[in-house]
């Protein structure tokens, strides 16, 4: 209550502010609370069911790293959650499908690092070299290719790649572009490779470091285990021998 010229006035929120201006008394303003979704997004957390510009930005980023090929809707649905899980697995994070601050930061770092790299050179049938060998080894470990890497992009490699692309919802052209290269690398996590290296070391096939990389020493160990146990490379990756 404020008495002005002998009269009492009951003040609401706006009246209190007006009185504070009149009498020079500071009246604290109550903070406005965000709704739960907006508050979570403000804290850098996006999850299934969320909507808005932040989700749209996340979908575009996931698209840039090659794990999301759906429409940009601004809605965090099943496809977005699956893409987040795939990215998290490829980077050794807990694949909970929630885009928390750590996931979002790492996603931004990956995109920034790629923007500093030379433009990806597409390759396909008839190509040769280290990239072809890496492609063949990964297709072999994923059970799409039976032959050991030859470093030559032949018809069998193209057929295996087309099947992989179809299964992953990528344009099945049998050519390795940036998206295909990213997806095929993320299909086998660093943790899976480390576990395989550990098993190969215990079995006496591998003497290198447990680095999570499919380097020459790891490739040789995989091939030795395949011959000895008479199993596929995919079985070696799974440890089912």
C-alpha cells in the first residue's frame, strides 16, 4: 500500500514499478522462467521430441559429417536420434542419442577441422592406392567384401560398395564421395578396432600399439587370423573365432 495525498492505492506489479519511479525506490523484477524445452536448449541439450532452430542447426551439422541424410525439419525425431548415436559411437562418446554440450562441441570441432582440410577427392572403379585399400578393408570387416584388400578398385569392390550404400541410405552410385567415406569410417568405431587389436595381440597375431587405427600392422594381423582360423574379417572384428 502507498499513501498519495491521503489516499491509499493498491499496487500490482506495474503499479509497484510506477511507484518506484515516483519515489526513487528500487523494486526487484522477478526473473522470467523458460519452459523446460527452451531451458534445456539454452543449456546446450537437445533430445528426442525437441523442435526449433537449434534442432535444425543440429540436423545440418549431422548432415555435414555424413551421418544424417533425412530432411531438415527442425524436429528431433527417430532419424535425428539415430544420427546422433552414430556420431557419438564414431567419436567414443556414450551413444545415448542426446545432443549434450560435449556432443555439440565435438560436432563443431569435427566440422571446423574438415573445413581446414583440402577438398575431398572422389574415387571409384579403376582407382588404386591406400584409400582403396582402406575402403576394401572396411568393407571386408563389415562383411560386404570377402577378398583381402588389393589396392585396386575392381568390380567386386564396386558391387560391395553399392550394397553398403543401399543399406545406409546413401546414393548407391558405387563411387566414394565425402558422405560415403565419412559413413564407412563411422561404421566401425575406434573402440571396436581397439578391442580387436587387443584380441589379436593376445592370440599372438598383433604386436603393435592399441591405437584404434586400421594401419598396415593391424591389417596384416587380421589377414593372419583369417587364414589360421578360416573365418571372415567380419568374424575377426567381432571376435567370433
